[in-house]
């Protein structure tokens, strides 16, 4: 099943919903960053959430960034998403290993620890919107549910999951976000809460063959579910050598001169996708000349 996001409404517009399947997105991230199972689960959950949250934006050039900074061994997570379904992200410590949690599952909460979740939306205004909340569990779905309640005053239910194969590749990944719109009735909210209480994990639903549409049908089918849009999603990084050149020029003439004096090629990598770019000494000398002309 190719990765995609669906957008939907229910209860005559009182509810909006998003659901996605993201196995290829998360497997691409795992392979690119060589992440451990717990790091794959953490990054995969946040990439899945970012794809759905990015699809809520309207503008072609709008950009969403989500950062989690914790005191656990994973350090931090950073992901970005646009309104077209493209996502990318990285982990500060991709090789972190932890024993399973008390439920026998990957201990994402323990890997992240105590910290802060930041959501930055650049939607073409003078300043980007920044919302920040504490991590309530480090399990990411609960943290985003709390973010929506406190920063955006939007009652929401966020569910995210990543299921690994025994060889540590990604077996399933996906999630959903269900939100109550202003004026939604308590009766509708109660019905949805009842449905949410009766479902198993997202990855169990996906592993049983359910598509994103099926998940929303299970939760909202008796509330007049209407699928409004389907959007492909992928792990995509637009980095190239020219962009890395600009970054090297920006570090300053002194540092560039030191690299040249070392007399060896240097390798510069992209945080988001892990791709490496090599610069020879003559190329570094050309970058220094460009820096001096600025």
C-alpha cells in the first residue's frame, strides 16, 4: 500500500479527521539515518504526525516544523512538513538502545524523557507561529493531543504507531488525528470517545489490513463520515550540493581557510536525509573566494 493521507469531516462538519499510512516514509527515514528500533519508532511517529498536520495548511509554500527536546538518551527530534505531503526529519542520537517498557513495547517515552514540544508554522506572515508545551508522556501522540488542547484550544485525539519487523525494518506505520470543531456538541464528543476506547492500536489495525479510510470508518462511520481529499505522502529532502555550499560559505572565512590549510577534501552531510557531499580543496578555495566577495 503506497503511503497517503486522507482528510475527512463528520457529524455535519462538527468533526474533522485525518488518517495516514506511512510505512515507506518511516522505512526511508530508518534506512537513511540507520536508526535503532526505539529511534525509528520515535522519529516515525513524529513524521507521521507532521504529514497530517502539514496537510492542514493551505499555502503552497507553508512549512511546519516540530521539535522535541528531551533529557532522555535520544536527545531531540526535528521534523518538517509542507502542505503537499512531503516530510523529512532526523534524530540527535539515532543509535540509542533501551529495553522495552512495562508494556513490553519500544520505550519512546523513556528515550525522550522530560522536555518540551515546539510547533512552528511558517504560513507567510511576518513572524512564524510558535506553540510550545511540555512533554506529558514522551510517547508523542499524547504530547500532541495535549499541545492541541493547550496551544490551539482544539479538543483532539491523536494516535500514532510504528511496528517493526524482527530484522528491524518497518512493518507498519500510520496514525490518525480527530478534532472537534468550534460548536461541536457534547453528545458527538461522547460518541467519539466511546469509539476510541474500543479500538486497538493503530499498527494493529494497519497490520490487520485496514487502510486509513477503514480506520476513520470504524471511528466515525455512524456520524456521517465524508472523505474530502487524499494526498500522497513521502520522505523527501530537497538538499543539493549548491545548498550545502551556501551553508559552508555562511560558516565564515576563518573556518573555510582552516579546512583548506588541512589540505584534505571534506565531507558535509545533510541532517535531514543523511546524504553526504564531498568538497575538494580547490572547491573549498572557490567557496572562500565567494565568501570574501560578500
